[in-house]
């Protein structure tokens, strides 16, 4: 079977490509990139054509920070349902965090995740293993064994590694095994019992706040540890102006640090909580407008390398309760692309830079072979319509959970076809009539 993707604008940030091209996919790989109309179908065999006219063809999107929940809380999400949501959002790969039940701190759990992903047969799933056993921050896991089982990075995401000595050893060990360290930056002494950002809104609502400095302090610590060891650290879900400023200065000083933010941190601020909407409760919490603007600047300047969703599904059992008791977290796999495209329309970033933060940049940090459209590469591709407008409804959402503050909101930009290893794993109704 040959797949002929024709008429689309191919954007490959890694190779500096932005032009109309046709792509020929055969046996799961990109066989040829050529000028539009330059392909002559062979007389024998099947040719499956995809008309991508007016659409963008990008390297498969990679979300380096998701929570697929399985094993342990399958009523919220499974690897199969999370993978389907990822495919519908244009993602060809996701990296799932270790805070499952049991924690992914042993090869058996890593192998279980990979086996479930194979059965789902949708997106690529890259397990992130725990830094510490049971995520207690006391003893390092066996990084070598976890990598051999299939882990591509380590993180105690969901909890900070408060012991600076343990974090230093984690960075040293991880570097030895070629594993990125992903840091959840939170000072528990400052954030404990907080349920939203500390500021005017929390005061008005009578809710205990979490100050931005609780993130900043740990960002500074991990930057200093990266400087001390000479080994890189990746800062997860950046949400504050202070964090952006400290990461900027660290990069200017040549300290090996990378960072990510999530779409909600450049799209919403803490006023989204005004009606006690638990779908807007997350960690880190939504911050103030000046933080939102700083995150946007950080993306524009390249201070923040990656856009990741921090997809955290919760059922109504955890969300339809009093705000103080509600679980932290929102889903994000199907809203990341349109929210990122809003930055392009707002003039914050050019489209190739935005695509880079969703493809080649996470691939480089995770050390996985992906994020480029090159002849001979496996065909992991995302085709999206940057102009498609729609209302986000529960019916559209493929995740088991629907905890999103964007429900009922108009979005612009939509994945219409997602391909992994040459296999179409998601196709929107919008594309079908064009074929």
C-alpha cells in the first residue's frame, strides 16, 4: 500500500522546510518528498491518496508530559482511551508520568505500560519512570534497569524531590544512563493546603493560596544543581514570571536547563476560578495576567522549549465536589493544538516555531528518533486544519474524563489526520470528503 499525501503545506522546523510538497509513504516509511503533482502512481498495487490542500502537514506531535493513570485509576483514563484522545489531538507520541498505582518505579510496571500501549496500537507511548522509589523522595530507583525496560526519562512528577542531595545524585545517575530528568518544582512548605494561586482572587473567594514563589524557589535550586553537576535538568509546567526569568538567565549563563509550559498557562489566568470552577483547578495553579504574559514571552524568546499538556484526567467523583476537595488537574490532549495556534494568530510565535515546541523539541529532550519529515524516517505525521472552528463538547472528547475549563468554548484549529508508522490512527470527518 502506498499513501500519497498531496497538496499540503509541509512544515518541518528541524530541517527548515516550509513549502507545498507531496509525501509518498510506503511500508510505514516516508519514501519520497517531491513537488506537488510530481508523483506518478505505479500501475500495480493500491494507492491511497489524501488531499491535504489548504492544510498543514507537520512532523507527528509529541506530548512529553501526560498522565495516562493506568495502572491504578482506570475509571479516569486508560492507556487505550488516553492514546485515542492523543491521536484525535494530533499527537503521534506521548510520554506518561510515573505517578500511577503502583508507581512506575520498577521494570515490571514499565513493561506493563508498554504492553498496554501495544494492545491499544495507536500512538507511541514513552514511559517516564520515577526518580525515587514510590515517589517518596528517599531512595533512587534503578535507572539502568528502568531504561532497559523501556523508560525514556525519570521524574517524580506530582511530587517534588525535596532532598537536594537526592536530586543531585538523580541528575548524575540519569546522565550516566542517558535519561532526561524532569523536575516538578514545588516548595511544599509554601504550597501545602493551597488550592489556587495566592492573590486577589484567592482572597476574594476565601480560598487558601499557593504563592508563585513556591515554584520559583525550586526552579532556582534545580538550576543551581545543573550548574554544579554540569548535567541537564528539564523544568516541568512552568507557570510563573519568576521561573521564566530565572530560566532565561540560566540559559544565558550556559547552564544546561530546558523547560516546558502547558497551554492553560498561556491561555487562562486565575480569574477562571472566580465561579469556583473545579475544572480550572490544577497544579501549578493558574496564575496572574503578568505571569501569563511572561510565559508567552518565554515561548516567543525560546526560553521555554516545549509545549506539553500535563493531561490529567479526573472523573466527576473527583471534580464535582467542593473546590477545596476537588482533585488538581485538567485534560489537554485535544485542546493543545488549537490553543497553541492561537499564539500564532496573536503574533507571539511563527507557525514553524510553534510546531517545533510540539514536535522536534520534545523529541530532542527525550532522546527519541522523531520530530522530522525526512525520507527514510518512519511516517509519523500530523495533518491539521488551522482554520477549522468548532465548540469543544463532551461528545468530541475521546478521553474517559471531560475535566476541561475549555468545555463550551470555541476553538480554532484541528487535527484532521494522525499517522503513526504509516498507519492512519485518527481521521476527522472534515478530511473524508476531500479524498
